[in-house]
């Protein structure tokens, strides 16, 4: 999917179905929007299951870059053989081209008028289009540190973070009962608790984390569970009374806070006991490793 344009006579990926929802299928006979290959992997549906606007999803490619590097690290200890050596070579080649293409996008973002990383592009930054937005579903731009791709103190990330949590992001919604990032999957006025959790997990501020926790509790509307999304003007109006993904992610947030900011959720004399019961979650370790790394993106 790094070399496909979507215009080939025999396209390797097609998807089309009968639906009254435009984001549930792909146009051009199931091909989706055309692309100009430059190293990123073409993907035609977002983490939300909605069809893309432009075919290179930046958060998805960032996650792929991280995992390719993890695979390279794992393969270092693998016993040499024809198959293993071939896998090492292929992994290194794909990682180099994909991660290098991402570097181009990040560098172009720093020089752009908006100073923000795009959610989707259709080709090399110098000659192609970009879509500035973010969606609550992970991988997202907001989640780049959580994915292990970018230091949460990096200037370009902070600029992007400010953008996606503002009305400049078409899928940021604010109302009388709360605010958050949503997406086209549910639609206007519905924020996803997932975005609040991710905001807390990538925050450098106690006050911001506390604000997210308070709104998460409020968004549960007294049910004891977090939902897929909630109406920012009426938290009792929500979708999915039980959404496993977001409730599981909230559990990870709690473990992260016990490790990193225990004073926010644990009484002082119980902090050591609470920390003895939990390990550092992988997503937090990824963020801490990035902050220590000499190659972190700034």
C-alpha cells in the first residue's frame, strides 16, 4: 500500500457496499481518493471505521512507524536464517521509507502557517493537499505521545494539541455541559470520552488532568460507565451505554495516574501501597522513553 495510487487498472484493494451513509463506502468503484506515493502507507478507512478524505492517515502511519521499529528491535535477537534475514531486510526498508516520509510531513508542519500536523495528506507535503482535523478514535493526532511516536513536550505536538482542542478543528465540540473531540462517525455536538482520556494521558498539567477527570465522571451520566459519545449540551443524551474500548482505556489512565500523578486520585498515605499493586503501563513507558531519548522529535 506504499506504492498504490488508487488509479491502477487492477487495484489491489477495493471496498464498496450499498449504504445510505457516504462514509461507509468508497467512491470510484471502491478505490477511494487517489494518492501520490512518497513512502507512507495508503489506508482508506480511519480508526473510527469512517472513509478517509485523503488516503494517507498520519496518526495511523505514525503508529506503523513505531511498531516497525519495535519489530526491528525484536528481530535483532532472532537466530539468523534465510527467512529471518529477509524479514529483517524488508522491515528495515519499509521502516526507513515510511518513517522518512513521516519526517517530511512533520518538518513541513513546523514551517506551515498553522504550525499543526495534518490528519491526512494525499502525497508529499511540498506538492499535495492536507486535511487539518482530528478524530477522537485512536490512533489520533492527540495520541501521538501515547503511541510512542512523539514527545509530549515537543513544540510541534503542543501546537497540534492546541489546534485539535479548539474550534479550528471541525470535530471539536463545546456546549453547556462539556467539550471534547468527536468525529463524523456520530456527528455534530457529540464528544467522545476517549478524547478526554487521551488529553489527560498526554497532559503536562495537573489542572488539565483534573478537569478531564471531572468531565469524564459527569459524562457517565450517573450510569457508572463511560459511553461512546455524549451530547455536549446534555450528558444524559449519549451513544452506547457500554463501550468496552473507552472503559478499558480509562482503566489504563487510572494506572498511569497511580504511577505518574498519584496525588490526583490516591490519598497521600495510600500512594505507596497503590503503586505497589500496578506496573508502569506500556503507553506511559513509551512516553517516558521518548522524553529520555536523544532522537525524540522536537
